[in-house]
């Protein structure tokens, strides 16, 4: 038997209303699959044993969450939310604490709310405590039928009378149960309803019949309990979550010219006095230092950007590490494995891949630098190309400190340029260059005087 409070999280449904080949709980919201959020909320609220019920696309869901603290429970046929909890019954044998049941499609619920629900449940000594909300538009949710503090019943929209549909207090789909009670009451559920499913919501009426206490905790902010059933709700939830992420960052000292167009994934870190211009995308495991300027159209994925860096318009950076004080772009593309040590300048239409640039080295215009190790104070002229691929294998270019590369040079890798050398403009370098040398590999210029005039006369 594992230790700590137990929670069952439902994630087996197909999500029919999403009209998707992908399981509903794997659809991303601010960079994480939807199910990430209910799991994280339960963890942060102190639930240690997390039992996740999966069915539809179970393998993909399990693969997406390799976390050690999860127990997976298979629900082969999805016969309803009540049936889903029945499937988890075996794994709860011997557990006597309060049981949290939470749904995988309610991503905005905050850990603090789960804690409140649990506190209220134990304080009230209820058999069932339901999390509810007042929804201006309750359509699609189960309705809460009360007699004062006692909840008599939850009625699904499809089974509700005209009068019951007028009720605006809805079931969030999150509950705290007395474990022994709910496990025995599950056996009494039936499928006599409009959807022919075992409704977990029927547990409430069962508690009332057994003469037990049922309670509800109504959340202050109804958007927290929003359930995601279709792609409109998915987009709506993402807007709300994005706003929260951006607000937290702004309260933490980050400026955003237009926070409605700052697309920042959950978990991205940004230092103080960094400014984001409109339409910036910061994704995945990304961190941005202090005093940075991120201009419009910049996309950063899984990268570290140190303090005082200026990312100019339209630049894309993936799986790269950028040291302090760099200027990048406009329209630069740093592909995986790029490391800029610090105070580097990467200009417009420069592409880099799997390359390290030492302190203060720069490539200001129109270059491709791939599979390279470059020292400090190296200057790549406009149009420098590392020819790293011979059609079969990739080869390395090494450029030592203080090398000056004139414009329009190609390095046919593998090749090494010794420190403090100068590569003359227009050279194609096929052999290693010793230190302190001049390398020049272009044919000597020939001027044929009067040639043009003679041609013109003939025609
Ligand atoms: C459910 C509630 C409803 C509540 C709403 C809140 C029931 C009968 N209804 O309705 O009162 O207002 O949530 O969002 O419980 N699932 C399984 N196995 C199943 C069926 C569902 O794991 O056999 C999972 C789904 O993957 C989903 C969750 O349970 O994560 C809720 O199921 P869903 O079909 O979305 O229920 P709702 O119709 O939204
Ligand atoms: Ca739902």
C-alpha cells in the first residue's frame, strides 16, 4: 500500500466532441497536455497517490506521463464516470483516507481550491462533498439540486426537467468522498438514464438515501472549473491560462507591450526588466534572462537566453544556449545545438546549427555556420558558408581565436583555421590554414581592355 492521500483522475473518455484522432486529455494547453494540469493541481494540493483511469488511447496517454507517482488503471469500455471509479476500486482496497476524484478535462482548477474542498469536506464530516460553481450559462453541466446545505441530487443536462435546467449551480466534476462509503455505493449504480452510462453523480442521491451528509463547495471564480469538451472550450481555456501566465510574469517585473499576443508556455521563466514586444512565442523549457528585449515575431523553443540579450524581429531559436549581451537577428535562425558564449552578434539571415561561438565572435549577415567550433573574437564576413555536408557525412569546421574571414568565403569541412589568420574575401578553403597566415584561394583577376566595345561593334 502506498502512503499519503489518494486521488483518482479520470482520463479514459474518447472526447467525442473534440472530433479528433488524439485523446482529449493530450490536446495541449500552453505547452502541456491538458491532463498535466489536473495531475499537478492534485499533487500541489497534497495528494500523493495518483491513480489515473485511462482507456481511449491509453498507451499514448501513459507514454506522455512517465511520472513515477502515477498508478495507471485501465477502463477498457468507457461505460461512464461511475464505471471509471469502479475500475479503480481494487487499487483503493485498504485505503481509509478521504478520496479526491478529479477529471482530466478540467485544466484550470487551482491547487488551493482542491485544498479548500478537502478542508471543507473533513470539517463537515460529509460522505460526499461536491465542487460546484455558479455558471451564467450552465449548458452541458450537471445541475446541483439542493435542500439548504444538503445536496439532494446532481441531474445531468440530458436527464434534467425544464425546471431543473434553470438551475445555474453546476457540478464541476470534482469531489471528495468518504472512501468506504463511495466504494460500497458504486455497487448500487445503474445505467437507467438518457446516456445509458453509470453516472458517478448518482452517488450523491445514494448518500442522501443512506441518511448521510452531502455538501457542496461553490468556487468563487467559475472559470476555474470549466470543463473542456470541444475545441472552442479548449481555445477559451488556453486564453484564460495564457492571461494568468502573462499576468504572473508582469507582476514579477516583465513588460509586455501587448500581453494578449504574448504566447508563453507554462513554466517559461523570464527575468525582470525584460520587454516583450507584440506577437512573441516562448515555448517549452525556455528561460530568458533580465534586461532582454524580445522583438515582434520571435519564436524561442527549449532554449536558454542570458541577461541583456536583444532578439530582433522574426528570429527563430531552437534548443540553443545564448550567453549574455548578444544581439540576434532580425530574421536569424539558430537551430538545435547552437551555443553563443556571450557578447555575440548574429545578424540578418544567418543560420546556425550545432556550433559553438566563443566570446565576442560575430556573423553579421547572410551566413550558414554548421557543425563548427569557433573561438573568440572571430569575424565572419557577409556570406560565409561552412560546407559541412558531403552528401553522406557531416564534417566539422574549427576556427580558432581572432580569425578574420572576408566576405563570401566557403569552408569545405573538415578544416581548421589557425588563430589570428585572415581569409581573403571570395576564398574557398579546402585545406587547413596555419596560425597568423593569409589564406587566399581565388584566381587572379584579368582585365581585357576594350573587349566590350569590340563585341558591341560586331552585333
Ligand atoms: C461530467 C459530469 C457532470 C459535470 C461535468 C463537469 C457525470 C455523469 N457528469 O459530465 O455532472 O458537470 O463532468 O465537467 O459524471 N471518463 C472516463 N470514463 C468514462 C467516462 C468519462 O474516464 O467512462 C472521463 C473523461 O475522460 C473525462 C471525465 O471523465 O475526463 C468527464 O467525462 P465527460 O464525458 O466529459 O463528462 P461530462 O459530460 O462533461
Ligand atoms: Ca467534461
